[in-house]
């Protein structure tokens, strides 16, 4: 099928570009490792605080890091979109008969693949810190991470196409990212916060992922948090992908 | 060079009985900006014949790029109709895309990939098989003198090499029409001449070329037919030769010695001269439009002598495309676009 072929071609292209950019590879690997190395020790004494979920520090914190990585890798996608917009690459693709959906999703899938590689490395390192691996749980978690990353990447790409310049794009993305991050309980569990924060968090897709990720990482698959995460992320992801494809077709000038 | 059939699927035949490969009627586009509604293209009707190099000349902001972007499916058509290679652009953009090549001002080659990789990906996106596309890339690099750099990353290319790769990317699928947006911007004169050679070569193999430019020399040297655009409208259309013939007479350029009052005395006196049809000044340089330069010149010099204005130099020139633009709009093409930007959505 032509559409699938286009996706494969644009996936390959984007992956090659990333692999040839050593700076990007270095940053991609070092960010999660730094979180693990510089943040986990701070949490050691917190695990006895009231409201802190049960389980060792690394078991609460690692799923948060993985969720954070998915969120960050997705929402930063638009920066490369801006670059490719300004260097004329996107325009070049838009004049070809390549499927508009493929132009959008090719790079996103490539980003997802690389994120999974980084995630695997992070988990391997975390095992060294005492993290116990629940294999099936992590597989289901990978699925949820992919959903959130795709959702964010499609949103970020479409926003980049609409704003067209780096400063307004960065302002919008940062403005959106900060409240989402703070209200997701990524670094510290939201259960430590007051009631209004816990209520507000329920309007945040990242919150559902973080909740489900803690459950899945500890090996509990059949929890409310897990199905709620799927129920929130699947339709949101579909909706944003549809919107972003439309933006690619029309709004780009 | 052989640009023969290499197995690209160009879809169905629609028949091109009219002879025009690009045809627009009352094409329009306006944008909403902070300052209100801007009409970038206000009713453009063009017919481009198969196999010609058609140039779209005009100052920055004239609406050239906007028109080009509508014809290449990048921008929705605001009003009117456009047919490219027999296909209605508004109704079937996907079919248009299969038949055209487009090289934007930005180029858009991947810096981190080699020239060859860029060409192969592009050909594959147009639906070509890997083996076909690989051969085609080889051929194009040979034609455009890129073979030597084929396996170097584009990042290391010079401006001229990069531009030739951009053109190669635009014709990898053997389009019927190639659109070039300001192809020689940023090129030095030598590379520009070299690019023109390649463009003429493409035309001689049957490709129709539609280009925009704000370089008079480019339009004059390269194009079979040109259209001059200003403020979203067509000012004039024809072969460069025809257009220049419409401007009757010659122009005389007089550089005055820069002395206080000289300019005023000269313009007053020359304004009374029967030979002078029109006069413009740029500092102490005066440009006079006269019917026959060789007849008028002695009289003009005597007049200046009489009002005691000394001149540094005199030159006589035949009409240029700039004069055509000046005659039609009252402004010089070289100044018209200064400080304005092409309107983009």
C-alpha cells in the first residue's frame, strides 16, 4: 500500500537524520540517566513521608521518569518541525504525492522507536539501582507511553506548523507543558498534594499515564488506573492525529 | 542526456488540446493579516505553452510566489480557476502533484544525507521503484555535474552545487512542468549562468519551465516569454523582445557634476526640451527618455551648456525590461520592492 510505503520511507529518513546527529544522541541518552543519578538519591528519605505510595523509591520514581520522557520526547517534536519548515523540507514533501498522514507520522514513529531504546537503557540502569522488572507490566506500559508520546508529538507538530516560528512555538509549548508536568505527579506523587490539586489532575492526560505506569511497573495489570489510562489516551490520541493531519493538508502555507 | 520513460506512473491521460500546459483564469488570493485583508493576487490569467520557459517577473511582494504556491498545490486557490498539465488544481491536487516538480527558494534538501540519498528518497516518494530511482539519480547527477559529490553530505555542498541538487530533486520523477521559485537568488554570476544552461537544457528535452525572478537579466536571458506582475496584477506580458519594443525610443543617462543648484537648473532647462518625453533623477544622475538618442543628444548637451551645468559622463541605452516596468507603473523595478516582503500565509 502506497501510504504504508510512504510511512516507511519517511521513518527511515528521519531515523537516519537523528543517528547522524551525535549531539542529539548524547542529549537523548544523558537526560534520563541524569534524572536517575541526580534525583533518586534526594527521594531516599521521602519514602516514609505521609501520602507517599508504598514501594521503594525507585519503583515509584522510575515509571515517572519514563512517563516524563514520553511527554518530553513527544512535545519537543515540533522543534524539528520548525527547523524542517524553515529549511524547506516540509514544503518539498508537501509537493510530492506522498500521503499527508505519512509526512506527519513517519517522524513520530521514528521518535517513538528511539524513545523505546532510551527507555530500555533507563530500565537496565534502574535494575542496577534495585528496580524489579515485571515484564508484562512493562510491555503494557510501553504501549501507554507510545500513546502519550504520539499524542504529544502530533500536537506539537501541528502547533509548529501553525505558529511557523521558533519563538512563538516555544512560548506556547512551554506554557502548556509546565502546568501539565506539575499536575501529573511525575516527580513527586500528586497524592502528596491538597485536594484541589488532586481534582485538577484528573483533567490531565499525563496524570493518567503516571498513575497507570506506577501500577504497571509494580506488576499489577488489572487496576482502575490502567484501564482509565487507555480510556483517556486512545481517543485523545486519535483525535489529535486527525487534527494534525488536517493541519498538514490545509493550514500550512 | 536521455530523459526517456523510466517507468514513473503519471496517472491517467486527460488530453491537452488547448496547447497550454498551465492555464489560469482570474486567479485570486487574499490573506488576513493584523493590518486587515491583503489581496496578494488579484485576478491573474495566464496561458503557458508546452515546452516554453515562462518567467514571472516583479518586485518582492508583487504576488509571484503566492501565485506559484497556488499552482503547486501548496496554497488553496482563493478564487478563479487553474489547470496544470490538464488537471484542475483545486479539484485534484494529488494528480497535479504527480505531474509537476517544484524547487522552492529554500531548496529543502536534507543536510545530513548525501546527494544520492536525497534523490533516491525523493524518487521513491513519487512512487518509483528502488532500482529505477537509483539509475535515475545516477543520470541526473551526471547531467547536473554532481557525480563527484554524489556521496558527500549536502551540508558540505557549495551554493551552486546545492542549487543544482535542488533542481535534480525537482525533476527526479520527470515532471511535465518544473516550477522554480527565484532559482538564482544567492548565486554568484558564474553559477547563475551555469544554472541557466541547465534550465535551457531541460527545456530542450521537453520540460516546461515556469520560474519567478526579480532579476531583469534572468528574465531577459533565460525566458521565452515573461509576464510582469505588480501589486497582485499582471502589468504586461510578452516575449522580452516584444516588451522592450513597446517602450519607444532610447534613454540617455547624464551624470552631472555635483554642484549646488546644478540639478535644478538642468531639470528646468531639459524639461523644456521637445525631445525629452520623460525624465527621472537619482541624485545627480538624470535619466531622459527620448525618441532617438543619437539625434537628441547634441541638443541636450547644448542646452546644459547654456545653463552652465557641467557633466561627468553621458551614456545612451536601449530599453531594458526595467524601462518596460517603469513605463507601465511609473516606478523602477529595482526600487519597487525595497523594504517590502512577499506576503505569505
